[in-house]
């Protein structure tokens, strides 16, 4: 991982950039268009949105107007919980594709493991994949038991599992399970919504390299072989988040950051959510 556009090869051969721009809670319209435009100008080639974020139109507009060939940009979106089920997922995807104004999506995810629904939802993803409308499929917020349950009778193994992941929630067992099954782990909220940036261990490591705490954490993600999608709307921050390819953390520093784990979530518990 030497460059912003470096990619990991998913188990179906599709290449996914290690670093992307997250747009959760970024307002539809100018705010999201400007954030995506800025990221693409800086050199990002990966944008992560979702139906639930209600900003797919702006993301698609920025991508279409960027002048960058479509095949160079990796776009993820997700099916929301209220649309889960086979037919409803197919309809939800059609809506997302229309809003994005694109011919296909690079990665489509089941947003949360809704009990009694996620298997049917995933079957719809398999159909979209076979029909060539998505290049890769996967899940989000799935624990080991959800993955085992899904893989017991799915035809196509998920390529990605996107979960809350940061130094306070290192998810070691889940990460090992995903590696074992060739499912790429991806981090949402890698900076813990800013909470982790005051942590003395991280601040200290950053001083050594002349890097910010955020850059240290994002570098830790990449060296753990976790795809990461920090969210920002500030041009300087979007640029800063991408400036993590000119230094490398030592094994000791990686271990120090690993040791910050408290199994602490800032988002909902995938085993206990009601939305």
C-alpha cells in the first residue's frame, strides 16, 4: 500500500481501493457533491454511500461530472433495513441506481443483519451480481454467527463485510474469521467520530512521524489489511486523510494501538438493534 489508488483484490477478482471517502450524514446537494468532487480531484477512487444516507444523487452527479472514466471509480451503496426482502431489495437497488445515475454499482451491501430477512435480501444481491448490475456483493455489520448462517446456504460468498472498526473496537475474532473465508473487512467510523484522536498513545506515535492522530489510525487500518472509508466534508481533512502512504508503523507501534481495544462501540450493536 504505497499509493492512494492502491487496491485489494476481492475473492472474485474485482479490485477495491484500500482508502475511500465515506459520506454518512453528508447533506444531499452541494455539500456531498463538493466533498466527492474534492476527493476525486485529490486522487480518491472510492466513494461509499447508502440508500439510508439520502445522498446518492449528489454522489452520482459528482462522479459523472468528474471526467474520470467510470471504471476507475469504485462506488458502494447499501440496501436499507425497511427495504429488506427479495423483491423489495431488487426494487431498492433499481431506485439507488437511478438516483446515482450510473449503469452499475461496484459493491452492494446488506446494511444490517435484519432477523428473518437478510438471507432473502442477500439472494437478491446474488441475482443482481449474476445479472451484471453489481461487480461485487457483501454485507455490513455482520457478526461471525450472521456470516455462518448466511454462508450455510448462499451461492456466492460475500466479498466484503463492512463493520465498525477502530482502536477501541479491534474485532480480532471477526477479522480472523473473515480472513479465513477470504471476506475483505472494511472499517466504518475508523476515527470513532473523533473520539480516538486525543488518545496519548496515538498522539505520541504521530509526533514521531510528523503525522496527525487521524493519519496514524488510518495507517493502522491499512497495515491491518482493513479497507477504510473516513468521512469528511472539509477539503483539508479529505486531503490529510489520504496522506498516509509515505510512512509505516512498526510492529511495536501496531501492537500498542491494538492494545487500546476496549470492545467499545459508538454505533448500534449488530445483535441488538431495532431499526
